C-alpha cells in the first residue's frame, strides 16, 4: 500500500469510516433512502419518488460508488452536473429539482451512516429544464359542458365539488360522509349553510397541505344535489365511508381519478382528454370567481392558501387582470348619469 492510500485509510479511520463500505453505490444509497428514510411520507409520494429514481437516477448514475478507494468510479460533482444537464433536455425544471432533492437526501443519509465523507450533490445547482405543462382553466361554456357530461359518471360528485368549491384532489379523495353536512342550520342566526369540512387529505398522517387548508366550505345547491344523489347511490353509507370511492369502498388514487375524468372530457365536442387533468378544475374555480369580480383575498381563503402571494403565483393566469370592485362601487354611489354633458 503506497503512502497516499495509507494516509487515506488513516483519515477514514479517524473520521469513523468503515472500510467495509467502499463498495457502496448511488443505487444502494437511493434504495436505502426510499426504503427506510421516508417514514413520514404517504405511500403515493413514495411511489412517485421510486418511479423517478428508477427511471432517471439509478439507470444513469446508480453504478457510481460513493467511496471508491481507487477514485475511478466514485461519484463526483461533475458527474452530477453532467447528469442534470442531460436530463434538462427532456425534463421540466420542477422535475429536475425533485430529482436533485431525491439524490441529495439519499447521499446525505448515506453520509450520516459513514458510507461517504461528503455530499457532492449539495455542490451542484439545478439547471433550467424544458418548459413545464402550462396551467389553464375551463371557460364558462366548457365548465357547463363538463358538468352536464359528468352527470352519468361515477365521478360526478367529485367533478361538481372540485369545480364549485375549489377543493384539492387529495382533499376530495379523503372526504368522508361524517365531514359532509347537507342540511346546515337554516334557523341559526346567522343561518349556517350546508357545507363540507375539509379537514383531511391523502397526505402523510391525513393532514391537509397547510393549517390554513383545514377549512369548511359552504356548498352551492348543485353540490348538495350531487352529494344527495351520491349518498343514495351508495345505499345509506356509514359516516366513516368515503364520499368518492371505488366499488370496494376504498379511496380512489390519482390514476383512477385521472382515468375517469378524461373519460368525461372525451364526450365533450372540441376538447381533447389528453389536454386536461383534474387539477385544472381548481384552476377553473379560481378563474370563474375572478371573472365574476371576487377579490383575491376571498379567493385565497376559499382555496385554503395562507396568503394571497400563493394564489397570485400559482393561479396568476386565472386571475382577472383588472380589479373591478372600485369601479362597481363608484357606479353604485354616483350612478352613470353624473358625466360631462349629461
């Protein structure tokens, strides 16, 4: 053993590094993190991370060792930069950030377990990827056509609730009958309308996306009717049963919802199912309210956002560019007749 290798061994010994881990690869680190490092994450997220890792990380750089004593096959920052640059040709910036995060967290975990001395992934910046799929919303006419087409679908209640209340897909898939009030308290002062209580989601531990997301939403009459029909179709379900469920009574996953949603879109003339996803129902909710003069503060509250900045950033294409409330109020105060020459 030459002096350089000997000094390396001494440094590893002093750092508490185990000589037995020199064959530990990127694939080993990622697999370990996916298996044991995601205890607070829901199963759907784990599936998504696993798919991304198996599709983009392990095939490309999985064989690289985190500690190669010969320094011939160990992972370097240059390897990561080249890998990200290559993926930037075909993936969106958002996906690139997620891939970088997965690899970074996996190597950080490996470092904490003495499989590697430093995390080179943390040295690398995420490049700009391809343009992501732009968000869009239904027009009023498209929304009406969708509601009509959904009436014969098992996803009818889901579509109506999502479009008319703006609830997130993960919130509606977790909604149970105990959190649905189809009567309200009309005799109260002030009256309490029918509502759904959005208190859970399919996220880890059943939590909503944020604390502000835990909210109760008044139901439009059309939602009440759709839910009454759904309740009857399920044959007097128990309070803990899911409102939108499979035939076995289990909650739908996002793939089930996407498949059923696109089947509805397919019967609407002029609309391509491949162009639409269920998340655009929430974008359409924002757009329709904004077009009818509702303030961004009110829309943010309905969406369960902690502030208007999120609403403006995520739904900027759906928000009305001209605020009308001031003009409407002044017309109401002064009337249209107080103009020169009138």
